[in-house]
């Protein structure tokens, strides 16, 4: 069987990449000469030498060359390339597996990113297949949680097509810091968030919680790591930081290299992954930090409870400043709880999110098509 993997972002760039591509190396390791990978930007990706022979860019023969095409839709990047591929293969006999990350296959943010990165591809964002069409044409649909499966089944039926396979963690095979900063040097509690900075995550609630804790005398440093493509939202968050007098305590660090992300995560006492609302099946940034051995706070919304067991592998709270404040203060006061939550989340993540295990599950899915 020859299989093509189609995604919108190549791997081996700093930051979180397309899950479909992160999976690629693990699939090739398990079954060589079966896979090729296509992406909108393959030529600019720094692939390891051992993988370069599997990289393809020309879509013109894709519907005649492969037995199966696996496409990922709706991640955090423009889907133009995936839409184009779907439109090429949808009327052929080739088998299709689609991974749906979100309820929708595009949004305003993705259109903006397409305009800024490659305006010529905007035609594919505007002339896109619907979620209904993708599900109906696909032989199987992979989703990352019961939450999104239940939503899509309720709206589009096709229950037998859906398979749940949890999203993999970027750092699941990397060495992580196996110790916690249990002593809070100079009484400063280090808190970090990791992932794209978007309005749907509601970082303002965490900033307000930090302000309240500062007023109560707690020394805290909060680093927000991740790109922010919404200039208005970035200005809004920075204005809150200024208004609350938190310019020393809260830093919007933006997009930084992976090695620096790891240093910040490893130096943190706890991590907070806020969510105001969600339209996704799982969070790649959450999956990543679950492997960090750090205590994690997130909001009890969407699929979060499928990835975090409250007070066992993390803390789930309502999305409001007081709830975040209480959770942060609990972890500040309780180093043994931080250690327990971090260790248990790490064990759970390596059991469920390790990409080599997820790759084996995908091979079974492919073989059953």
C-alpha cells in the first residue's frame, strides 16, 4: 500500500508543527517505503537527511500514485494546500482518511494568515470543501476526542466513520527536566503559558488573576509564550499589563525557538493553558506541556477533561480570574501537589500521547481501510 500524508505545515521548524507531520517520522520508522509527505512549504523545511527521499511537492499525479491519501484539516494554520489536494482526489477512486482538528475547516484567522503568507492561495480558502463533504467523501475520519466526535456525529451523522486517536505530543520522545523547582527562590512563583495567543484562550483572565495575587503580596512571574497574529488582541493584553502595573511580572514573549520554549517550561513552577471557548478536538500545546512534568492548570471546557483528570493529572477550573487565582495560589502553597500532578500527567502522556504508539494505531487504521 502506498500512502500520501497531506498537511498544511511542514515539520522541523521551531514551535508546534502540524500533528500529521510530527507523526510522519514515526510512521516511516515503522514502515519504510510506504509513505510520502506533501505540504505547502516542504521545500523550506529542514528535514533530516534520512527523511528527504520521502518528500514530494508535485500534486499532479497524486490521485493515480497512491492507494490512500490521509489529509489533516482545520489545525492552527491555513488549510489552502489541503483543500487543493482534497479537490484533486475527491472524484477519484483513491481511499481518503481525514483528520479533523476543529468543528470548522477554516476561520477568519486562517484566511488572514493565508493573505499575509501567500495571497495566491486565498482561492483555496474561499473555495473550500465543507465539513459535510469531507466526512461524506472520507472512508474514515480521525478526531482527537469524544467531545468533537459527539459534536460531529450529532450534526452530520456518519457515526461509523469516526475513530478517536489522541493528538500526539511534540516532546514525547525528548528528554525532559525530571526535577521540579520545589524551592521558590526569592519567593517568586514562575508561571508560564505555551501556545498560540488568541482571543479564544482568554489570557486576560489569567493576567487579572496575577494582578490580584500580586496585590495580596505573592511574588509571581508570568511568561506567555506563543505567536499572536491578532494585533488588536496583543495590544489589548499589553494594555492590561500596563494598566495593572504588571510590566515586570507579565511578559508577552511571542514566538521563540523551541530550545528556549523548553528552558522556560523547565524553569516554571506551573503551567496554565487557558480556554475561554473551544472549537477543537484537542490542543497540541496542551499535549506538549503534559509531557513536561509540571503541574498544569486549564479550563474545564471542551475536551480538556479527556486530557486532564482534575486533581490527578492537573487542575481544571472555570474560566474566570477568581478560579485561576485560586488554582495558582493552591499550587504556590503546595509543592507536593505540584510534584504529584506533574509526575502523573507525564506518566499519562507517555502512555496515551507517545507518537510511536499513535503511529502504530494509525497503521492499523490504514490496514483496515
